[in-house]
């Protein structure tokens, strides 16, 4: 019964759309006939501008062109969405020949298809489009395709891709994909003149490598311009009709997607587009005809009557407080918001909403000298499997079996790393645990710390914040803080669900934070001060412009919140994060032995910025084995 009702609704919507399209065609004919009538009236004033001697021929010609256009579109779409992908010049993705970003898209598409129990659609990518956008096309399950822009693959992380593809799957499940495809065919009748005019005008331009201009070049440009101008009326009417009839459904689709996947991943996708330099614009000549099929505006935001509301308006409809935060923080950081999660429902998240954890005040300075152990230990990093198998004292083993004991071990390790025996009054730590740790190889401490924070179990949010605050006070007790200690605190926050969401940020706005991160990385290195200055300059030249380098010639001595810096940088575009990490690898560890502390920092930094760490650790271990000390 539901399927019959659903089919009836779809047919009703299509009849309504076809009726509106017919009205738009009649209105276009009326306007064009009047324009021609004015010209006829100027020559022969006995003729009426509404119906004149050329009216039958004009109407017959225009209707013939429109009908031919619709028949041609039906022929083009004989293979459904695959035909549109071919028309747009899209490239089909294949798991065997895909790069990592494409493999992630294919994996998420398959997961969503299995979740919603539909046939997995074919995925295409528009290779020349840098804007972040996507669309679906097709009539039946076997010929439905998902088309993404290259900008979506390059700039969205896995969660953001999940939100984008979920929105497109919602259109497939609701039947909008087939309806949008039919609408493209119907409205092609109104856009034909404009497209023909553009193609004729192109004939008058000299192509690259062409020596002589065509002798009728000027005529082609003039004729094409006139035809395009006449066709622009159809474009304007089409856009107006789409704006009136389809403009309100974007908000409904966003809300339906949010309910469908039971999380806010689609908001995260909108936030990324909001800060992306190219937005969602598509520069293809077909951008106008596919505008109603896209996830977001395929045309310039300055265009009149865009079908989709602005990204800011869509974010406001989904979560009004986010827009206020974006304006107040200048797109830098969103606070007091629930965590975005792919696997937890909104009800579950809202039940755990608490005030965020903040670093203890006053904020510390950046530690200018590395904290490490004996140089023989520090210069020989252990492989993870070897470090985990090294025997540990019985006291440490027993402590790690309970959450209380694990917390004591973590406090003791952080205290030892500060080269001081100061223990805060509120931090009850067994002296026996401290002595046992001091008798171990210092390179094993971080491995023990990882085991300890995984065993602390769940805590009430208030208790969890107090515990993280206790650890943070220990690592900055002397008024300074190092990168490895800050990353260890980030691991604990992640385990206790206190790690804040990384708000999408733009590279230009995060340049000061990137410089502070580079300075923090440098002070983990076992190299002398003069080399540090040279390496710092080498890295900054790869990250900043020459004018920007002048602003950061000296290392800042202002208080620093490494937790906030890491969170801000985690919100950069995927390629920007990879670029920063690759520059750090090349300049810091390309031609020298990497120490244990440096390897731990590299592993945790990759993790904190959203990447897998196993492969990079193996690669660094291999480089170490090839370098002769």
C-alpha cells in the first residue's frame, strides 16, 4: 500500500513539474513573439505586436527546436545517469585503479548502499572541478550514478564525505534522483538556444595553435551572441521556475538526511564548503542545467535566484547556534556543541552534552628545550611490537589492571617526564610506581601510558574533566609545555570523549597556528640551536609567502595553548594537513636518525590530524635502519 501511495505522489509531482514546464514554454513563446512583433510593427505599423504575419513561423520554429532538444535529451539519457556522466566529461571510479581518496568514497558508497539495502550506484568524478559538490542522476537502480567533483575528493575527510554521500543517497531513496533527471530533459527545451548561441560564438574565436582566423569569425561571434541573448530569456525563465518550485526542498532534504543517518555529518560537510575558497561552484557549461540536481549551488553565489539557499542559511536551519559561533569566532572554532559522530545517534549525543574542557590558566610558554632521556636511549627508537613485548615490573602490571591504578601510572609518567619530583597535592601517586618506572628504559614509558589511558574506563563528564585538568597542570607546572606531553593529553581527552570537534578552517586564517606548531615540533628535535634556526627557516619557506615569513622571523614568547592549536589545524583541508606533515617530514627527518620522542610525536601528530599512523611509523623505522650513525 505504501509503495502504491509513494508511486502516486511521485507521478503527481512529475505531472505538476511538466505542467509548470509547459507554462514556462508558453510564456517564453509569448515573450519572443512580442519581441519579434515590435520589430515587425516598426516596419509595418498595421501589424499587431501580439499576432503578426511572422507569428506562425516564429512559434513553429521555436517549438520545433524545443521538441528536437527534448528528443535529443531522451536519446542522450538512454543509459540513464551514465549518459549524463559522459556528457559532463566525468571519470568512473574503479577500486582497482583508485587512489586513497577515491577508495574511501567507494567504500562509503558501498556501506551506505548495504545499509539502505539498495543497489550500489556507480561513482564518477568531475576531474576539472575544484568546488565541493555532488549530484545523482538516473531513472532506475541499475543506471543511477553519483557524480562528485574533484574538489570534494581532495578536500573532504571521511566524515565529511559520509555527510555528502548520505545527502545524495537520501535523494535516491526519496525518488528525487529520477525526478531531477526528468526535469533536466524537460527544461532542456528552454536552454537550447543559449547553448547553441554559445557554441556558435566559440567558432569565431581563435583556438590555441590556430594560425589564421576564420574569415567569418566576426559573423560567428555576432550571430552566436544574438542567439545566446535570445536564449538567455529561456535561461532566466527556467531559473525563475526552478527557484519558485524547487527552492524550498533543500531545507527538507537536509533535515531528512539528518534524521536518516541520525548524526550531524551533513552539517560538517556544509561547514567545510563554507570555508572552502571555491565553495560549491561548478564551471562546466552544463552547470545551469544540472543546478537543481546538485548538493549545493553549482552557480556563482552572486547569481540571481539560485535554487539552493546559501550555505550559511542551510547551517542556520540545521543548527542556528553554529552560525552565531562562526560569526563570533571568525570561522575559527565552534564551542559548546555536541560531538559529530558517524555511529552515535543525536539523542545519545544530546544526553551527554557538557561544557567543554579548557586548558588550565595561566597558559604556559612553549618549551624551548626537549625533554628526553639518555642520548643512547633517545637515539634508538624501538619498534612498536618490540616495545610492547619488553617485560614490565609486576607492580606496573597489577596497577594497569584497574582504572585507579592506570590513572596513577599516567600521573607518574607525566611527572617523571618533567624531570621533577613535584607531585600536586590532589594527585595521589604511589611512590613505588614512580620507582618502578624510573628503573625501566625511558623509551617504554609512552607505551605504558598508551595502555594506561585505554584502561581508565568510563567516567562522569565532570570527573573526566577534573582528571584531564590534573594531568594538564602536571605537564605545565613549570610554566612551559612540550608537544609530546600535549599530544598525550589529547589521547586521554579522546578516550574520555572530551576531544572537541575540529571546526573546518581556512589555511590563511591558521598561518599563526601553523608557525606555533612548527616551533613546537622543532623543540622536540635532538639538534643544536643553530641547526634549529636553519631548519625553521627552511620549513617556513615551504609553508608561508615571503611577506608572511617577515612576520614570524622570531619565535614568539607569548603563552600558548597547544590543545587549541592542534584542534584548529585539524580543521584544515585534507590536502593542507598532508602538506604540513610532509614538509615537516622532509625538513626534520629526511637525512638523520629519528629519536624515540620524535617518533612518538610523529605518530601522535598524524593521529591527531586525522590520519592512519601504522604505515608512516614503518617507513620511518626503515629509514632509520638505512642511516649510518
